[in-house]
């Protein structure tokens, strides 16, 4: 029989979640979602299961509020990425508690976050809390492979479930980040947009015994070299400016000066050159990016192909359109390259910062020595789907992490784990939000 008092033990809840193998693909989130559904129903909470495919369900639960505030959405996914070809010290689906850490795939991304949200949600129910507005807990499938069976499906087919929602919390943000001796708590307010492109070049084909100079393969080589050796233009978006200015205001010289120089487009590239290994984490937020990932060309060893294509993972800054990236690539690569858009997931046009101060205040009370700052994510989350309903998602899964813990290097990697104490910290912060949002 499910024990809803498990909200008092979020670490134990996470252990249960990790033990469901929800590797996506194929997903198979059904058993995990059913476990959470039974847990919520045992607490007297009404739930709804909606699924595009039986084994890929989504769970929606609601606690009625007083009506003094709009509903607040908490959204999180229970599918996880593969552990294939990774060497783990402990069973990735064992959910073991070892030396104060809970080990397993999804500990950070994002079953740990789901455990925090579910624990805070159950606490509100079990303790008879009436929140300012309805609380809507949504447990999702399929985030790691695009959301077709999860958030995208719900937004397209069941938008009525999210009527009047303005704000949501989800991944990623609220974890400790240390820079120049200062502890920051980045709260995600925006993310880059997926903008997948296909680049095609053509040239004379022929028999492999008679080499052709300047053919399609040679053109592909020049394209790859240009993409490797050149950067696209700098753009300082309002969200990134707010992020870097907030960091600069709380660190000492010369770091503060370097961050401010980054925000001057005429000096950005020069300044990035002095950041060394830190360059990558700042650079991706200052321009659109493309990463070559898939090549198509040739079909027989003795036939020189007349057409070769390259697929690139493009990421647009918030507020920009695919044509902006296409124009910049055309300028860099020249007219002999045909550029085609084949997938774009738009994000919100601009960040709505109305809830930021509330979230920042919670973190300041939890850790007076930490500084909350806005965060722009270079990747994407399910926030992009909910944005189509006008919902602003904040990455708010607070985690107080030890100084030696490398958050970004642990996600999706072997030996993914989370300090048990971080779950207690995050659950308390989220519960405070559930009782105080306006």
C-alpha cells in the first residue's frame, strides 16, 4: 500500500523512482507514473492520466487553492537518458544511498526534481494547506526525446488542463554555482531554441577511379573547416545581459570587469579569449550556435557522389527566428551551400520575470550567503512546449551542493548522483513557494 507520508523522506521517494528503468528510448514510463499516481491517490488527491500511447502516460494532479492567485504548474519528467557504454561504480537503477549520496540514472535529470515536487505537493495535501491558487502537478513522459508523448502531446491535445496558468516551475535552476569565490543560485528564466538545419552541397559525380577536384566532398570539407574555425556574430539578449550583470555585481575585480566587457559586442570575442576553460560556458549564450552531427553522402565505394548533406544541431538565442541563423550561416559559408530548416521548436518571445523576486527571496532565506541570479539555458526543456500556452517556466529545483560537486558534468554521465541533503533543501524551498506565490 503506498505510503503518502513518504513526503517526509524525499530521499526514499527518489530511490523508488530511480528503480524504475525509464530509459528513453523506449521510455516505458507506465510503472513509474502508476506508482506516483497510487501515492497521490492514497493521499486523497484526484488525478488524471492522459496518454498518446498506453506505455507513455502523463499524470496530472490538482490541489484546489483559495483563488487569490492564478494556478501554479509544477512540471517534471520521469524518463531518463541511456546508460549504454557507461561504466558505473554502482547500479544505475539501484537507487543506492552511499556516503550521503543517492546514486542512479535520473538522480539529477530529473527524478530528483520530481521527488522534490511530489514531496512538497504531498506535504501541502497532508498538512491541509490551502494554497493561494490551484497547484497543478504534472508528471511527464518523453522529455529526453522531444516530448511528443509528453508535454507536446498535452499542450496540443489537452490545453484545458492548464487554463489560466501563467507560471510554472521545472528544470533546471536553483542549484549552487560557485564563481570567483561567490555562491550563486541561478534560476532559469529562458532557454535557447532548437533550430535543426540541413546543409547541402553539390558537384560533379563520376567513377571513383577518376578523382574530381572541387566536388561535393571537397565542398563539405571546406564547410566543416569554416564552422570549426569561425564563430557566428555576437548578440546580447536582455536575459543574458541581466544574468551577466548580476554575476558581475557580486564578484570582485578583475572577474567583474571581464563579465562586463563580455557584454560589449565589439570586445566580446577578445574577452572570451582570456577565460580559458571557462570560455565555453559563457560563449554559447552570446551567439547562435551550430554543431555538425550527421553527414549523408555517397552510396557506393566506387562512385563519387554528386550531392552531400550535413545536418547541424542549431540553437537560437531567445527572441530570434530561424531565418536569422540561416542568414548568418549563408554569409559565412557562401552561396554554394543550400540551407534548409527541418525542425524548429520556438521558445517564449521574452522572459516574464514577474515571479523571479518571489523565487529569489525563497533562496535568500534558505541561504543568506547565496546570490540568486537569472539563468539562460543553452539547451532546451519541456518549458518550450508550455510556452505555446503563454506559460513562463522557471527552472527552480533548488539544490545546495558541496563545493566539489560538478553539477553540469554529472548530468547524463556515469555515476549520476545527488546529495540526500540537497533533496531536503529543495523540497523545503518548493513547499515555501507553494504556500506563498501570488
